[in-house]
C-alpha cells in the first residue's frame, strides 16, 4: 500500500469563503502502456506517455464554505452546461479516495462545470483529462489553505490525486513526456505519481505530432476498470509486465538518442500487445474494427514506400493515433487526407501534438 502521509494536507484554519478556479488539463497517449493494476490504483508496470495539447478538459470549480462540515460531499456537476447525474458516482468515489489527503472537502459545497475540447463521445478517453483537471482545481484550493506547499510538492500531489481518479490521469499534469510507475532506471520514478521524463530528449521528438483518427466513436466495449481486472490471472500477465519494464529502458534510450526506427518498433509493439492481452483474456475482446486494421496496413505501406517515420498507437479502442515528427507534417497530412480519412467515422480526425500539461485558465 505504501505510506503516503506526505500528501496529507495540514489542517488549517484558513479557509477561503467562496470563489472559483478554472483550469485545463490535457489527455495523454501512452507509448509504453499501463494495463493491470493493484489496489489502490497502483500500476503493475511503469508506463510512459506523450502529454497532448489540443484534446483537453476545461473545468471550473466554484466553492463555497459551509457553516459546519457536512456528513457527505456536497457537489453539483455540469457537463457542457447541462447537469450530468451519471458522472456523479465517479466523482463521489474520487472524493472518497482523496478526502484523507485534502481534509477540507467536506467543509465546502462545490459546483463543477466541465467540458471537453474534443467531440463528445468521440471514443477518446476523457477520464485522464477530466480527473486531472478536477484534481488541479482542488489543489489550487489546497494551496490557498496550505500556502507553504512548494511548487514541486504541489505538482507531485496533483498527479498523486489525479491517479486516484484514473491511473492514466496522473500522467496529464506535466508534459511533454511523463513516466508513471517505479522503474529502477528512471530516477525519482514512483508508483504513486507521475514525473516528467527526467532526461534530455533528442530534438527529433520536439513538437511530435499526433493525429487521432476517429475510426469508431461508439461507447467503449470494455471499461478500463474491467480491462485492468482481466489482467489478474491472465496467462501472459507476468511476461507482459516484464516486457513493459524492458520497453521502458529501450524507450528511455530511444528518446535520448533520437532513434526513430527504435521508437516505431517499441510504440507499435506496445499498442498491439495491449490489444493482444485483451484478445487472450477470459472473457476475450477484439477492440479493433476492420477500419483500424486497414489504417495500420496503409501506414505500413506508406512507410515502406516513402521511408517516413510515421507510426501508430492505439488506446483500448478502435481509434488510431498517428505519431510522426514535426518535420513530416505536410507530407503526412496529405497522406491522411487522401488515404486515411475514408476509414474515419464521418471523416473525422483531430490534429494534436505533444503539449505541456495542466494549467490555470
Ligand atoms: O487510466 P485508465 O484506468 O483509464 O487506464 C488507461 C489504460 C490505457 O489507456 C489503455 C493505457 C494507458 O497507459 O493510458
């Protein structure tokens, strides 16, 4: 379980009466994937991701101090301007998990107003951006109540709280590249929170592009909590966790040396392994759609014909993230428009790139 007492806020008598905090926090795309967890929300293997720039959640947190601390958490939730009762249980359990670290939660009534910059139900995971945005707003309030917290402690604790909302959310607070999960060859890495990749990154990865093809915008077939659970007792899980640890070392070297061919190999293999784990679990799932495979084959053809360093990765769904160096932007965009848009639902895709993490608005 670990001792996380350093993240428990000191009880302070200073509590602002009312106010409002707005922030944005991006989604992220894992290069080495996190799939499999143990209580509470700790990863079975370390992961590494690109923080995104365009796909993000914007959240406003209004707070008002109560006369007396209440028994329950008091909050209202709006998504894109409309009340959203189906999101409430998730926020309720998030509050329960984090209240030991931010004890002021029951002293306030909150109104949470949240919206995404990416299309609603696009199949893009919104839990990473949504949970990290809320954690970021709450930590701004925590900072007002406990102003002695240092910037470093503040960032760590924000990632720590985000993780308790959704594991991958821990990786959205900073950018452009973050690591979550303890690995002996990544200095200062931790299972409890994500850190910024702590080594110099080769200029080949500056401004790396991610164009997300919306192949299937339907509801997720498998929720990520069910997916993580399927790794318990999975026949290949221990080998998978070992492989992820090895891929972290490989990717660390690749990011430092700028080896784009190595990058392609690790990233595509990680995406296919994530899907292979789901195809070989019980129950089993195929999360790709025929168009996902068509896109993958087209990418491989294009790479062979042109020598491009384009590659793909996948989340736990059918959409395809196309990753490529900034220097190839024009050529790859032509390729996407002429060859790949036909595989997207309603021709939709999102042009994103690596970004710097959560910020105040
Ligand atoms: O943060 P969760 O519990 O939604 O899990 C995310 C898992 C993947 O997106 C499939 C992989 C990852 O590392 O982000």
